[in-house]
């Protein structure tokens, strides 16, 4: 006879009516305990699900179990029995059976809980993060983390199926201007010098292309010392992708099936934008062409129609430029605005079914609450003879530049990844106003969230030096900070491009959450602290001496 396993013959989500009569052993946490006239009912929980246990007063260990708190860990032996039809739980996979317990052993007794697991009531974030191991036992969060694992596995499978190879890149690397502050790591072996944690594996993935690898991906950890918000963390993971000998269209063709497939696989019935239909796309030069895949907008169109570079297309309302209708009209305020600067414009937001004075008054109050002087409005009604409203009688494109003006430092700066290829190449950098130069850059946006950014890269040394010079970086700085990549380009670099969808945001959307902390096992709080491990924390003077570092506390004013 085969000996029974030390802890379980089945998990807590496995048993069904077909197992009735079987002798089983289960182990798990006491999820919920109920006393019904001498009988004790326990919902036993593990990673896989719940199974109901029944203990009689004569069951060995009954008195011990009766006093145990929720979340204590026990092992039980017993027999699978069918529930009466009147008490079958159709919402539980194991709801047709229960275990008549014949023996019980306490494996670990729980102290009084700082937050309950059963029921998942709202609790302050500080308590949830400090006791994350309890928080992770809750059904919703537990499912989110399992979903994250499944999404990453699906992404990996889809990337391998498209001929990509997964390579790992260094975590300890050099500091570089990626758009946020670096996390610095002091070097013990090289006094007064520092490593940096990667904001992204940007240079390494481009170097892999120069090294002759064709299609790379990595589920890459990234670190950025920036202000936090609900959809941003100091550390995060991204699907890092790079491809050789590709145009922008090739990158789209490779990533769109992956993104579409993952969202469709885990959408749980929600509609997902198709990629087999045909769209008409008009670029900033007025050229139109048809394409398959996701709907595309230029940066200029997105800002003009939605006032954002990450629009939520579930909102059908598009703004419109109405400047010419008011330019020579009698509305003094608009005429003054339009006459003050040729760049000024007047934009209108259509509000279908909003044609009432009360609605417009509410919108006017909202605008004032946002710090604006007010909101002008007009009505259109066929029945009322056309235009109406207080300013009706007065009725008479930006691009994604490669560079932007840094007001704080009073200089031209990169608006996106500094390694992007400028449209027009070296000639554009030498002859155009930097703020008018476009780059081959693109984003993927879903429901108002930026999921991904990418670009066709600048693979020519002379263009790279000129682009950095435009942003105020001299050749000596570029050689010092990016010499590895710059020299690599001098020995033959293929045209290449890529992108990097954010894993955390993808899972956040699929899990119907609004904060990435709900899909990260051990997240930091909004102040960038790990309340569970108490980080960041002071270190011993001995450690600082080994690193040749002396701290300088901020001066208190």
C-alpha cells in the first residue's frame, strides 16, 4: 500500500462529486470558520481554491480547531461526501462536496490578524503594504498576481513564435540621460565611481542589433527615480523589443499581433480593437493611405482632437479648431487671443445632447474650478433655426518634434528617446529649426493609458553626434557617455528599431485595476517606500566607509 503524502493528496480546488467516498488529505489556511449547533464548518483555502470541511465534536483535535483563529494552517484527513442538494454551492468548483474530517493537525497557528483576508474589506494602504503577505492571500490580489504570470508567459510564447530570442542585459550599468533620474550604486572597488540601474536596456539592445542578432526581446526590469503616481513606479517591467533591418511598419506588424493576442486572451469577454480591419491614416503632410492593424493617429491629430497624447478612444468626442469662425467676429476676447499671436487658436468641444443652459452652467463652473476664467458655448439646433447661445452672434496643426524647449534649463532638449532617427536625417538637423524636426517615434495607447513607446533608431554616428549637439551635448560628452554605442556604429550598424510595452500597465488594464500596485506582488508605496522590508533605510557606518561615502543630510531651513 502506498503511503499517503505528508501534507496532501489533493489541493483545495480539485475535489468534485466524482470523488465521493475517497479518503483524502488536505492542507491549507482556515479561510472562514462557522459553528452550527456543535458542528464546525471550515472553508479550507490554498493557492488553488476552497474546500468545505465538517468537524464533529468527537473528531480528534476538535477542541483545538474550535479555538484556532482564521489564517491558521492545518492538515486534515477525511472522507469526501456529497452535499445535500439544498446546500450545494454553485459558485464554488468544489461546491458539490465537503470533507468529513477524521483527523486534524495544526501546522501553524495564526496570531490576531492586522487585516482580515476573508471578505476583503477596504483597509488603509499602509497596513496592506506592511503586511503584504496577508494582502496577497486575498482572492482578488492573488488572482491579479497569477494573471500577471500568465500574461508574461503568453507574451513570451508569442514572441518566440515570431522568431524573437530572449537575451538578458546588465543591471549594473552606466548613467545616461533617458528622461528621468538614475538610481546610482556606489562601487566599493572603484572609489568615488558609481554604477546606475538601467532606466531601460536601450543601449544594450541596440548593441545586440549591431552584434548581428536580428530579433531580441526581454522581460526587462527598469528603474527610474521619478515622482510616483498610480500607473508609475520606481521599478517596473517592460517587454523590451528590438529588430534589425526594419521600417516603422515592420515594427508595427511584429508587435500588433502580440498585443492584440494577449488582450484578447485575457479580456474576459471585453471587446478588443481588431487588427484585421483596414483603416485610412492621414499623416501630418496630408498624405493618406490604408493600413491594417490598430487605428493610428499622428501626435498632432491626437492633441488636436483629444487634447492628449494618450487619448481614450472609447470617448467618441473630438475637438475641432474653430479659429477662423471667430477671427474677424465681434467677440472681443477671442479676437484678442487670435490677434495676439499667430500660433493662438480657439478650439471647440462638441457635447451631443448637452444643449441646455443648466448643462453649460455646470461646465462653466467646472472650467473655473480648473483655474480658467470661464467656458464659452454655442448651441446648434435645426428646430431653433441654427446657432444660439451667448457668443453665437460672433461666429463670422502641431507635430511630434524630435526636440522640445526645456523652460527650466532654457535650452532645446530631447522630447523622446535621444537615440531616435530624425525624419530627414542629417540634413534636417543642419537646416531646420530643431523644434520643427519630427522623429520616427510611436506610442501604443489603450483606454487613455500609454502602454508603449518606441522608435526607429539613429544608427549613424554623424547623425547621432549632430542630434546630441542640437540638445547641447558636445562630442566629448557623447564620446564619454555613449562611446560604447557610438564606436559600435562606426563598425557597421544595421538600420534597427524597437519599442517597449509596459508589463505592469498591461496587466493593470486586464485586471480592471487603476493602480499598478494592485498587480505587483511587493510594490512600493506612493512615497517610494517598501513598508514590508523597511526600505530605504539607514546603513551602518562600516558599510559607508567600505564604499568611501559620507552622507550629507539636507540642511533644515
